[in-house]
C-alpha cells in the first residue's frame, strides 16, 4: 500500500480507540489540537536546535514556523520539539565532546514519539552532524533545513569573514598591528545578522554536505539566514516532507555510497573544512555505508577548487548565493559526481542542477579554469600517524608542503599556552610545532586547537605560517600548514606521544607521508617508558564518552552507536 492508504507509524499512537489512544490524543489537545489532526495525516516532527546559547541558530523559531506552514499546507500535522543544541562559540571544553550525546537525544526523541517524518533544523557546526546522525539511526523520511549563513561581515571598508578574520585579527593584535579598540569594534562588524559563520567554515561545509548528500532541497546551502528566501526554503521543506512520508522515501534511500562520494567531491570543490571527514565518517557508520579515510584522498584530493571563499579564497557565503550557489558547482562537476543520486525532492542531484546559472565567475570558477587544480584533503601515513592524519592543502603554504624540521613539543594545551610566547622558547620558522593530548580521548573531545597560533617572536619577524601537528581538529575557518586528526592519538599511546623536543619530523604532502625520524630501537625504548594519563573523570557523561569514543579515522562516534536501530517501538507507555 502506498500514499494515503498506508497505515502510518503515528497511527499506533493517535489511531487507536483504546485507553492508550485516549491518552495520546487527550494530552495533545492541551495545545488546542482539533480532532481532525488525528485523522491519519502524516505527523511531522520539527527537530529544533534553537537556543540562545547557540547564537547561530537563534532564528530557528521563525524557521520552524515556516516549516509548520508548509506542513499544514501539504496536509500534515507538525509537532516541533527541542533537542540538545551545541553552540560552537560558547561550549567548553569543545562542542565535539557532545556531538554524540546530542545525536542520542535526537535518535531517541524521534523514535519514542508519534512521528512519521522529520525536519531537522540545523546550522551551527555540530548541530548538523548530530541531528543527521540521530535521524539516520531511526531511518524515517527526513529532510534537513539548514539555517543559512550570516551576511558578510563589514569592517573598515572591507568584507571580513567569521573565524578566518578572528585568527588574523588575533595575530595582528599580538603583533601590535591592531589596537584593542579596533579589535573590539570588529566584533559586531563580523556578526551583524542571524546565521552561521559565513566563511567556508564547518557550518557552511555542513550545509554544502547535506545538500550534496541530497538531504536538502536544492540550492539551500548558501541562502543567507537574513534573506526571505531562507524562510521560503523552510516552508517548501515543510511541504515536501509530507510527500516524502506518503512516498515512503526514507533517509536510507538517499544516503547511498554514491551520495557519500558526491559529498567528498563537492567538499573538495568548495574548499570545505577538514571537519567534514570526521562527521561524514560518523554519518556513514550510522548508515552502514562503507567509507574510509583513504576514500577522501582517493576521491577528493585530485578535484579542483571551484569556489573562491575564505579561508581558501576571498569571498563569503552571501557572494556564493548571489553567484548561483551549490547547484552551479554540482552542474560544473558533471560526471565527477554521481549525477543520478536521488535527493529528498525525488529528483536526482543532476536533474536539480541542470538549469543552474553562474552569475559570478570570480566567485565560482569553471573546471577549465579552476582556482586550484587539486584541492580536497590529503591523507597522510607514516610512523607518526599509522591510522592516518590529514591536511588541507588549499589552506596551507605551498613552500611548506614538503618540509623537514625540528620538533618543538607541547605536552598539552596548557603547556602550549604557557610557553608559546616566551622569549626563551627555542624555535625558528623551520621548526615543527607539535601538540599532544588534544585528540578524542586526550582533550577530551578533540578540540579545534590544531591551528595553534605561532610564537610571538616569530610573528614579530613576519613569519606567517609554520608546520603544526596534533591529534586535534581545527576550525573550518582556520588556515595554515596544519596536520590534524593524527591517529592513533597521543593519549592512547600513538607515536605522537613519543615525540621529544628536537626530534626531526618530515612532512611530504605530495608523497602523503608524515614521519618521525627516530630509530625503531629508540621508539621502542620510549614506548616502554610511556605511561597513560589517569582518566579525566570516572563519572557522568564524560566517563561514558572516554570509554566508548572511537578514534578520528573512524569518525569519533561511540562504538555502540554505529549502525541503526530503526523506528519500531513495541511496548506502550501506559
Ligand atoms: Fe556557529 Fe561558526 S560558531 S557556525
């Protein structure tokens, strides 16, 4: 049975004539819900990550209202619910510590309630992967409404980008090139409207990712949050999710291996964040789609960079939207993508982008004349990263892509903070900065500290980049010759833990290697003397996290969350 005749999942709650059905309907009527809402129409959950502690998502109540209009218009019954929201600029020690927790909230809330389909409202970095991870593990018809980027930052007559210019301003302040007053004035100039970071940081990367995966209506990734078309986009998603329920188009039918490969290729073309890897690996693990770290290099590293956005380029998401948005990139990539991959609107990604027109060739380049011939993420191997590490060449300094230097080692972030600006630090521009204990278990939560700032005395000399290595992540808005996600991490005894001051390290991005030039015998000696740190805590959520989080090359999901449990709940509550 299909369409209107099929018994919906929500009928197990609202379609019953017994005591249990009475309870489900009666308490819903507290909200003024009339009887006809229980007549078998699709019940649509609107999963809202609104929070004043997540400023990037602070317009989501209005977006949820737009989704509701769309759901009602299409004959559905919308029910909005809150889930754990993760505010990137606020949460300590790092939102990544809570991504899996938020995904559990999403998964269990969807499954436990009378929902036939779900609209995920997501914007700030972790709110997209956490909601999608949770939804995958339930596997109902699902559509994502991304919240949209902020308008371009404007400061002293030029455009400034979220995050990217914070790193620049911060270095300028430390080097005395910027006053404290200017630094303060730049705050409001950078964040002047609703929306998420408008560089190609992690939030924009995630918005492009869900569009490339086929989880959003086409063209949505770049629409500014403040643009009325963002609200229109939400309304249309509300329309569409009702039909997706009628068509039984589940998220598992969208998230095929081909969809994941498309997301990798698109990420290279847009100069997306290194954070894509850890989130896409986690999504694939939930979906049961085989995906490995090396797939990102094999499929993505030879793709051209087509989008001229900070931090790899000069424009911002608002410019991307006016230039035509992601459909232009998808059309331009042609058969580099699986153009027949199905999307939430029932059409293929190729069909959705056929009519895309580019209105700004300086913003979106062509395949014939790309901004860089090879973008994407390079995956490194070697004795420093047996299970892999990665670097984003498009954000790095070409001259440092092949480099040998002496290690300056920081045992943890506190050690780094205490010594980086010391005049006594023995460091020069050829040194390799090494930071330990910032991986999934080491921080814990794998913080975005991998793009550690340069020593003050080198900044004063005008040094702009150095090779930096850690088991942490970096913000998608950051840049530099930064090796990240070293796996296994130092906290569990990866060779990163054994690096000592003055060791020679060799990075060869072209050869895809990262090696510590220390003899096997010496490494064995150091390993024998190595002791793990005591656990950060033995209670609460963090204890659960430390016990179950997987390494970066596996997506840092909890081992017990990999896969899905479906939507069935066999027992009543009453
Ligand atoms: Fe929320 Fe950047 S801080 S998207």
